[in-house]
């Protein structure tokens, strides 16, 4: 007789499937309070065992009582979070059931091999140089840490300094250059790596948020020593894309390492239609993105790629514990390419998504999101009192209502409370705005039309309440 509680596993599967099948009509935002969730899930630690089914039932109640956000549904547009493809969810369930530590080949040959294969597939999909190394950290923030640690190793080694052995105290000063519209996780990575942020050189951006090449040239003139330049594909508000190819050529003339923050925007390289927008990215030195955004796999899956594999490996693991088996060319150990030793096989859902969608399926998924963003912008541009603030180049649209911060906040609040859809607010060039992000594979034309109707209604109600 098996000691596996199949009843509780089946119960969890039924709950999960029920949630997923009802997702399209579920109220999108949360509908609970911290106190209600604490009452349901909190209390003192139980003194003894409880029935497993009872525990799973509590999780079901948390969803039923408004404690779960329908962020993977078709009308959630508050953040660039994506949805979850059914095949990726299924692979994630198998990942948990297998319970493999994916850090070392000998602990899970199938997952270590799948990770190596997946890294190669992704590099091909993005058009990155042959031979780039790949890693699967938790998310794009840690992908920046890995990439910039590799950059730190490389530029300081070129200056004759072993940063892994001797640290940064006394090291040649590394100049860090960033764009004015960089994401905060770039600064976070710089802090983690000991660079700090006080000395970063900030290059101005244009009205869409793109780093200006002439300004980068000006910023690099007259300096010397180790140099790292951070560029961006996909501004988190406007979706704007830095001219990475041109910026890379400028930076390389000055001996710099060029890093690309492509948290969601790097996926544009997977679309033949969008690929011209990111021309030249293959000339950079490192790239970071998320699979749990636009590829629509479950959370906890960042991606990092490094042109200089030796620097990547040296920055992550340049010594091995005595108890670990020696790595070989045909037994690639994932611990050598990311910061964590013990981790779940987060590459398996990515492998499953790519294996199922194929190159054309990934491109179609990206293109569809961008088409839906354009549909949003086209319909909203015809509504009196709505201003579109950005060029819609990818999946991001920014709108402002009535030329007023107060009215914009009111419309957002009404939409969040209504449950039909969910948007978040942001600030753009000193003005309040509502950000529309389209990243879920579920979002189609009817969802956009339905959401635009809700926006129209919220705007009309806000105008009536203000007496306008």
C-alpha cells in the first residue's frame, strides 16, 4: 500500500483546475482585508497534526473569499506579470512531484539536461551569440546580479584585479553608466554587488524613455578604467526600447561591458515582426529577462545570458566544495551559473512551454499581446477626456484622464473596486497616469473591448462625481 495521500493530491488538483477554469469570469482584484485573511489562515501554530484535506480546503477558501488576485486572467493589466500556460502549470506540478534539487547534475540528470537544452533554445530564440552561457535565477532582479557580477569579474580582471579573492576594497574604481529611465532593480543589483549607487553616471533619456546615444558618448568621453554600461529594452511604463546596438558600439569603443535589462522586452527578439526594434542586441555582453512574464510560465523563473562564459562561471562558483562531484563538459552543474545552490527545477516549465509552442508559437504569443495593446490605445484614443501618453511599441500603454492627476486616480480606484479589470497608477514625466500592461496569453479582442467599456464607465462616473 502506498503511503502517498492521493486523496489530498486529487483535492488540490480539483481546486486548481476549478480556479483556472473560472479565472476568466473571476473578479480581477482582491476582495478581502488583512484581518479577514489573518483570521482564516492565521492563529497559533497547531499543537498537533491536522487533516491534510482540511489544510488544502483552507487554501480553497482563501481563493473563494477574495484573497487571490486573478493576475493571470485576461483582464489584469496592472503589472507586466503574464499568465500561466496550462502546459507550464502541468510541468510545474511535475517539478514539485519530482522534487529534484537542480543544482547538480548527479541530483537530477533530467532537469540538469533540460536546463542546458532550454538555455540553448532561448539563446537561439533571442538571436544571441553562439556559445553564450545561461542561468536560471529567481527573477530578473537576480539575473541582473548574476550578469553584473560577471561584468565586475571581467572588467576588473582586465585591470589586473581578482575581485572574488580580494574584494572591492582597494580595487580600481569601476565606472557604472545607467539610463535615466532604468528600472530600480538595476540599482538594487549595484547595491548588492558593492558598487553602490551614489557614483553612477546617469545618461539622459528622450521623451519616450530611451537612452540618448549622443549623451552616452558625451558621458564616456575623458574617462578611463573599468567600465559597465546598463541599457534597457522595454521601459516599465512606456515600453520604450533603447537603441541597444548603437549604444553598444559606442560603449565598446570605450572598452565597456554592456548589459541589457530586458525584463519583458527581450522577448521582442523572439518575434520576426518585432525583431527590428531590438536590432544589435546580440552585440551586448549580458542580458537579463523573465520567463514568468511574457513566456507565461509560473513564477520564480528569471533568465540570464552572458557572452563571456568564463567570467560568468568565475563570478558564480570558482571553487567547489569537497563533497560535490566534479563537473564535466557533459554533466553541466547549474550551481555554476546562478547564486543559489539548492533550488527547484525552475527550467522545466520553460522547457515545456518552448517544447509545446515552438518558435512560431512564442512569436504569436508576443505579437498577440502587442496587438491587444494597440487595440487598447486605438479605442481609448477616441474617448473624450483620454490622452495616450506614449508611443505603443510593445505591450505597454499609458493613459491620463481629463488632464488631471485627481481624475486619473479616481478612475483607477473605481476600476480596481469594480472587479471587472485591474490597472495600476504610475507617474510619467511629472504627471499621474494609468498603466496598461498586456502580457497574458488569455487576453483577446473581446477582453480588450469589455475592458474599454469598463474604463468608459469609470471615467463617466468619475466625471459625474466631480461635477465636470
